[in-house]
C-alpha cells in the first residue's frame, strides 16, 4: 500500500495571523536593539530585518486555501471606493465626449469603454478593468479634440483619470495574482510561514543569550511571551493591528476611536491595545495617507482581548 503523501506541517504553535503579528513586533524590537545584536554577531544588521520583514509581507500575499477561488471581502471593500472614483471619472468623460463629438457620440462612447459601464457599476471588476483600459487609450488618442482649446475637458483631467485607473489596477492586479494560485501554492504559503518562524527563532535564541541577565529585554525576545501579549491573557479589551492592503506591510502609526465612550488610542508600534469593558462597539481607524475605516458592532467579552486586524487602502 502506498503511503499517503503528507502536506507541509506548520512549525509554529499558534495561528497564522498570530505568527505574523509576533514576527512584526519582534523584528521591531530587534531594530530598536540593533547595536546589541551587531556587537554579538556580525551577521546582525539592518538589512537582516529589512529582508525578514519583506519575506513577511510576501508570505501574507500568498493565498490561503479557502480564499483562492473567491473574491475576499477585504479586497472588495478596498475596490469599492476606488471603483466609485473610476465610475465618476467615466461619467465626466462621457460628458466631455458628448460635447466634443455631438454627431458621433454613440460610436465614441463605445470606443471609450462606456459599453462596460453598467456591468462595472454592478461590481464586475473585469468589466471595470476593460472600461478603464479602453477609456485611457481613447483619452490619449483624442486629448486635443476633447479639450476643445480649453472650452471642454480640463487638461488636468488626463492625470485625474490615470490616477484613478492606477489606484484601482494596483489592488485588482494583486487580487488576480492571488486567485491564479494553484493548490501547490498553499503549501508554498506554509513553507513561507515556516521560514519566517525558523528565521525568527534563530534570532530569538541569540536574543536570549544577549539579554540573559536583563529580564525585561529578554522577555521581548521570547516567542511565547510576545505571543501571549498578542493573543491576550484574560484582560478585557481589544488589540488592533493595521496593514497596507496591497503590500501587506504593517502600518505603525494609526489611530482608533471607539464608541460608545469616545475611547481614543494611537499606535506606537505594531499593536494598539485598548483595555475596555464588555460592550458592543464601533471602531473608526485612521492613518496618514490612508482611507479611514469604520468597523461596526465589535463585541467585547469580559476576560477576552479581542483581535482586530484591519487592512487599509492608500488615499489617491
């Protein structure tokens, strides 16, 4: 009888998201104590952390088994405001075309991708992509005619349309890369996670030696201690992390406003921790250079530190 082929086994004794958060926190601790590590071994330098964090971001982008064949809600949420901007720009372009080409409006609108507008409006992202591609080419080929010597389309609209198109495509292309994954790539994600863990543990083991007589420092280079902070230990409240939805890089400066109660906290590092009582809350999260988020109906339970991991979209 042939042996059943085993899949890749995770080497870390925690959830995938906890691994990612622990790794981000510990590498931040490493950077804050880089001189001590460099004095211990020459291989410890800023580039090591940069590479480790890049590997972490890349692993996050690899698809999970359950998300390869469906549009993740987080991606849809990211695409919606970008799509609204593109649709608004398309409506303006339609007006410019009607003004510039009164006798051939129908043909020109078709050439500018307007046939895809209705489906794009109904969240057909592929049709949105088609519309944007056709419209951008139309604008390039007909800029002078559309501007009508300053009487119609503003010269700045070319950049406006291109900016909206690029912002949408950046998120959409990232999504397409994920859904094109094969089953083998799920194993690739697990392998990537294991590499993150083994690289992290190697550094942590040396951290234990470097700070063996400094209990406070030693604790921040102990995997289980940082994991306990990430996972919670009977305290009531929420721990919030934020990352860029496209690059998956952690955002280290964001603010959360929690209602009811007007609780406000600003992250100083990877995790924002808010200690609160059991209740149902709405959480507004903002960060410089990103669209704000509102997460409604976050239920806190006494004795539980609720995890709230959000993805944010850069402003256009």
